[in-house]
C-alpha cells in the first residue's frame, strides 16, 4: 500500500467511551456488538475500544493488598477471552457484518496465563493482529504476562497503516519511536478510566493521560483514537466496601478523544460519566503537511547520533527443533507454534 498524500480519501472513525460489563464476558461481547453495530450504521470504518474492556479492567488490584485480589482472580480468568472461542467468533462476525475494522481491548487467556491484548479485526472479519501489552504497569504484573517485540507493530490496511498501544505504553519513548518508524497513520490507544487515584496522583488523572496521547499525535504525525472506560455506579458498588476505597476510585473517568496529527481534538467530547462514541471524519492527507515539518524517523532523525534497536521476533517459552511434529504453544496469540507477525508497514 502506498503512502497517503494530500488527495487521500477521508474516512470515518470512532472511539468508545463506555463502562464494561464487568466480570461478565458474554454480556460484554453483547454490549460490544451493539456498539459495533451502532458505529457500522453510522458509516464508521474503524472503531477502537478501551484497555481490557472485555471483561473490564481489574481496578480491584489498586484498591488493596495483593491477597485481596485473589477473591476476584478465578472469576476474572474465567471471563477472559480465548482465541477461537465463540465470543471471538461473534466479534469477527460483527466486524464482517458491518464492514468495519474493530480494535478490541481484551484480557486474553492463553493456557494458564492472562495478557493485556488489543485484537484487530479487519473489515472482512479476518484477524489482522492480536497484540499484547509489552510490559504491564506496576500492580498489573500481578495479573498479566508480558508481550514481546513482535507486539510493537503497525499493519498495512486498506484504510491506512494502523497501530495500537495500551495505557502507559504511551509514556515509553522507545516503544513510541518504534511505532513512529513504521509510518503509522492511525493509532488506537487503549486506556482504562481516569478516575482511579486521580485525587492522589496527578500522573493518573485525565490531564496527563490525555496530553500523552495528544503529544503522541504530534510527535508521530498521526491520528490518535483515545478510548477510555467509564467506571459505573455498579462497578463501584461491586468493588468498594470501605471508606478508604471510596477515596481511591470514583464514578466516571471517561475521557475518550480523537486527535489529529497537529494535536487538534476532533469530534464531540462526552461527559466523564457519559457512554457513547466519539466520531470524526479524518483526512489522512493531513499527515503529509505535518511530516513536512518533522518526520521523527525520517528527515528529522539523526541515526548517526541516536538509533533504536527493535527485536521483532516473538519470544516463546518452548522452542521446538528437529523433525518432530511442531509443538502447539498455548501462549502464542494465534494458538500455534510457528512464526511471528510480519506485516509491518514500511
């Protein structure tokens, strides 16, 4: 696919701001399909969902001692989605029926482990990628495993070069630069909600998190679809059982946005406790005007002084060799043993 220029067509995109069906995978998939259908009816060509929206972000890991989280561990694992499951098939069918790209934030169960995933379904329902968060943040590591260098990837599609990162991956300079180097046009940013610890830590609040994605758009000269969950009253009632916890998490926290390559906010802003879609028409031709001034991995770079090493090979715990039947690796995103993802945009 050739690079876009000033004559590039305009496409319609949407980013989700909604509460998950917390700890209920089937209900979550049903709600996701309704949002996909709504977007499809509006002519949207790409819809982005928040971080681990299926079956919801595990906010409880921030609300008490690690032992407290064990109470939810079994239910959370059982309601995390698996590759090739009926829920996976249902999402693929919704994507195909609406002729829409879907970037779904999931807790992926593979073998006995969980991963923070972003699953990209193409408009034909085929799976384009199943990336995993490279490094879960802080206490997230008590729940999730890690991705690898093959998860820092941009894919060529008929609507442009599409990439994705989760949450504080947007604060990792090397990960961002690896994405920029692949000529990303549309970036899908998945976050939980910005009402956890927001009164205790400025870095966790909406301003810093939103600005991180606005700057990502300007640094990478790309469109950024920022998707956030909403913490509903029902989620608070489920997780908050002490006065101390009431201080840590509040209803709301939704700040979904769409940013252009110049940093401008596009589409209608929703209230922090409002559910819905932020929709915008984006002209990929606008990217060329930003690139003229600053292409971080091109004419504005100095590889003789500073360069990035990026290991794109998948990392697997079991490596088969010899003539034996290939092993099935239960931790692989596609459930298979072989090679990694190669459709990297140049």
